[in-house]
């Protein structure tokens, strides 16, 4: 166990920078609350911020800094035929304007008039040439004058290459970042290769340990290389359960490829298809590794320590900054994410590890690290403020207990009926008139006040947009990964996924894609059902709960969550 603890600590240190880099969640990167003078409207959730007719900021400019780089987004409905011109002034002194921008994300560099020898604060005024009032365009009741979305403001010294965010030096050298990244990848691969050659069990340990930190790809390659080097028998891969899962995976990928052929954005379609296809080797390698060297006690320790590390990284964000926040009764609360892609994704991750850990410890004495994992994991789960994640985790824990009863078929039947009821409620909500209250809206009301949610939209609008896309392309959809790129035509100013993986599959891959995805879920349940091992019961519970969670969040588009999910399914498939 000391070696395992050291490995987890090493991964924690490697991931610390990425985990804490998000900074202040309610303002653009490089801008803090004290920097805003006027004209900047921050959202209660998601990215921000809207610039009004103009925005005035007071920025700390370190000695020698001579350029300010502004990153901004122009929504489709805020563009002008001649393009948007962005003008800037420093302490009242105008500098050459940046021109001419249409829909999309852009960067503009403005020279600071005087290179200062001393640190000081400079007043920057940004004025876009195009504006709109949502209420006047019949979009909603918002009567603010808005223009563009400000993403980041970075101060630079072009002579030295130094970059500053809120006056603090930033590691922005491309060559330095590339070097650090490849160094981390190389170290991760080397550690994985050595451990996997020493013992196959340490291969699946590294798969689990690295998944929430984004290193699953290199880990999979190194574990597979180690097994091939050892010339281990591949006979377990011919097991009927593996064949069934392979067919289900292949059906989904084939449909996605067919859908990609007619997609408007083929690059995005192929990229999304590759992401989905990459889950299959994670599943296969995990299944083979655990079948070759199963160790339930080691698995318990890995899950406990991993939950502790990920949750601890998340709780630190309460004090040092989190990627998102929400406004509750006039108070701004931080939503923690740890090393995961966001709070909802952390909620999904804990909804995988905690119920499985519960299933593994029910038949034996609970150890101290497991108690710590349950306690700190529960706190982190609550602080994600992910309502769907919390419900899914509780559901999975309840299922772990119910599936141990003599007649699990009755439990599965009740769960299936509940799933169909919830899915029906979601579809009714998606088909109703936008901005009217439905069943899911009452159960999971929106907590934002910005009608655009910083460009992320609301579930009501996103679900309605998904159905509209599907109606236009019923058989194969608009193409994998294309919903995010086309939704702005239906929901102006929004570019995101629909917060429902089933509706996303329907919109992007058509009815064939949705059926293929449901086939994959059904096959997974059948493969795990009826087996008495604690690992199988735990994974079956999280598969069912995960399918519920996906009705309110699109989780498999996030590799850290998706890889963790399929690795756990792989561990149980051949156990």
C-alpha cells in the first residue's frame, strides 16, 4: 500500500496546476472583481462576461509590460455585415482599433501607450461597434444593451515574452508548456510500463489512477505494450461476454461513422467518433488485466485512496478558486470540480467510485481509509452542487443494497419502469413550448439569472433544439459533435451540448444512433446481471444510475468520466 499511496500522491502533484488554474469563476480569465469599473455583466454560472456598450477595467500593469491581449466571442446574432470593430483606450489615450470581426472567437492585441518603468494600474476601456438589446429583438425580456462576450485579458511584455494575469506571472510559453506536457506523459508511460511488467494487477491500478487526471490514453498504450511483451494469452477476449460488448460497441461506432459522412462539420464529427471509439480499448484492456490478475482487496484500496485524492483536490478549490459558482439566496457559492472537467463531471465521478466502494466493503470490515473516502467524498459531492450527480450517487448506493436481495429481477423491473417514466418526462419537456414550466423544470429548476448563461443556455432551450435538429435529420442526425456547432442557429448565442446524452445521440446520430447507444447500455446490463460477485453488483448499480444521470447531463463526452466508467465496466465484465 505505501507504493500505491506514493503513486497517487505523484499523480496529485502532476495535476495540481491544471486543477487550480481555473481561478475566479465569475469573471474572465485575467480579470478579478476589483478590476471591473463598469460595463461588464458576469453570469451566475458558466463562462462570462457580456460587455455592454463599453466596458471599463483597471488592470495591474507590471514594469515593462507593453501589450494587452483581449480574447472575446461574437455571437451569431450580434454580428454586423461589415464586421465588429473593437476600439480601446488606456487612461483616456486611444490606440489603433482592431477590425473587423464576424461570428466566432478572436484575439486582439492593443499596445499600451507608454512602457512604464514602475508597476501601476491602467484604466482600459473597450468599446465594440455593434450592440443589441435582447428584448427589442423578441429574444427575451432582457433590456440590457449587450455587445460581445469577454473571455480573457492578459498583459504581456513582448520583449521578454512574459505574460501576466491580474499582475501575476503566467506560464504561457508554448515551448515550455509542450516540454512540461511531454515530460509528464513520458513519466506516466514509464511508470505504467514498469509496474505492468512487474504485475498485471498494477496495470489496471494505473488505468484507474490516471483516468481522472486525463492520462488514460498513454496508460492504455503502455499497459497493452506490457501485456504483449509478456505474451499473455488473449483467450479471455474470446469470452462470449466480450464478444457481445464488442458487437454493441461496433454498432454504435459504425452508426456514428455513417452519420459523419453527411455532417456539416466533418472534422468535429470524426473527432467525436474517435473519442467514443477510444472507450473500447479502455474497456478491453481493463477487462483483460483484471481477468489476468484479479485482486478485490487491492481494488478497494485503489478506489479509497483515489476518492480521497480527487476529493481533496476539489475541497481545496473552496479556498483557492473553483471553475464555476452559483448564486443562492444572494450568496455566491463555489462549485468544486477537482481535476475533473467540471462540477457535474466530479459529481459523476464520485457517483462511480463511492457506490462501488460501498459494494466492495459490505461483506467485510471497513478500513480507516475507506471511512475517510466516504466522508470526504460525500462532502465533495455536496459541494459540486450537482443535483443530478447527487441523486445518481444515492440511487447507485440504494441499488447496491437492493441488488443483493434474493430477487434482483424485481428490482431491475422497477428501475426500468422508473427510467422509462423519467425519460418520458424529459421528452415531454423537450417537446413543450420553450420557457414554459414542465415536470423536469420543476424538479431541477434553473439556478441562473443571465438568460444566456454565459453562452451555455438552459436545459429547456437545449433539449428543444436537440429535437428540432433530429426532426430535420431523423435517421442519422446532424453528425457526431455537430450539435454544439449548430445549436446557435436555434438558440442564439449558445454553443454547448444539450445536457442529455440520449437527446444528443438522437440529434447527432439520429434514431439509429439512439438505438445503438441503448443497445450498448442494455448489453452491459445483461452481461453484469445475475452475478453474485460484489464487483459485478457494484458496477451494475453504477451502470443503471449512470444511465439515469445521463438524462440530465451529457457525461460520456468528457473523457475523464467516460474512461473511468468504461474501465470499471471492464473490470467487472470478466471477473
